[in-house]
C-alpha cells in the first residue's frame, strides 16, 4: 500500500512535497522558500479562490434592563437617575401637654380697679368687758369707746367708737366719758371734764366718785352713774 502524502487543495491529487505547482491542475502548492508540506496537509488554496464564509459570531446575551429611567427632555440628552433613599428615622414622640398650674396667674391690672379696691379694716380684739345701757343694749368694749349725749369724735383718740346715751333730762354731758380696755387688767375710765362727773357703785354697795377730768380703773363688775343715768359694767 502506498503511503499517503500531501495532496493538492484544489484538485485533491497527490503532489510532490518539494514541488511548487500541482502537476494535475497547475495550482501553486507553496510559496518559494517555504518548507515542504508535512504528509496529510493540504496545500494553500490557489490564488483567487474564494474562501468559505466564516460563521457569524454568536449574538451577545441580552443585558438586564437598567435600574434607572432615562427621559429625554426636549432636544437634550438628559437623564434622571432615581437613587433609592434610605428610610427616614422615626419622628420623636410629641411632648406631653403640660398640666395647668394650680395657681393661676393674676390678671393684668385694670386702671379702673384702682378706684374699686377693697379696704382692709383692723380686727378688734375679743372683748373682755361690756357695758349694759339703760335701754338694755349690751355694748362690748372691744376698743376705745366715747360716751355722751352727742359725743364728738374729735375729743377721743383716733379710732374710738362713739356711743350715744339717751338722757332726756340732759344730765349727761354731750361728750362725757372715755372707756379704754386693758387686756387682762380691766377698764380705764377717763372723765372728759363733764358737768356732773362719774360715780362708781360696787356690787357690795360701796361707792367712789371720779371728779371731772379725772380717771379710774375698774376690774370688777360695777355700775357707772353719769348724771342721772346708770350704766352697768359686766365681764363677757
């Protein structure tokens, strides 16, 4: 059996490995100076032969759609990229409503209130003694008293309370007597230069006279005689 050698690529006939032209079809086997073809290798195709078209390249795999939207604005190539933002932190809880204060703020001063303010009066101390008038009226001695038919406040200390004595015979002076309480020590009687003075009658029947303009202290129940009018002194 004959060993297979190089063949012509154009006609398939065996060729001389050292030759340059196929003796069967005249096609060039190799360029001058190139090494002899190895056994079983086809010679280059003749000049002007059309090579078989190459297979088209494989189509690239489809790309995934982008994660952002492209919008054409007018005739400009503009793109709006939507980047996801991180979630916002939770809002802090609303502060608790402050409870109203128990002590309400005083209202603003009204100019008209200046003429309508309440006058605070001085509290009188608790009376330890009282005077019993001829009419039966009981007058507590809780402060300085000014007695007479028509007592004049100007004749007594400031703050004295006037007590009118009913005396149709007019034996009691218009401003006759001042009675001042002495806490824990009875009463101080002071005659205001009356016309008939003052007579003290004790519970035991004793008597003492206070001259006009004079004074005396009493610490027991007794009776005051002013002219023809009697006034009892009794503890409360």
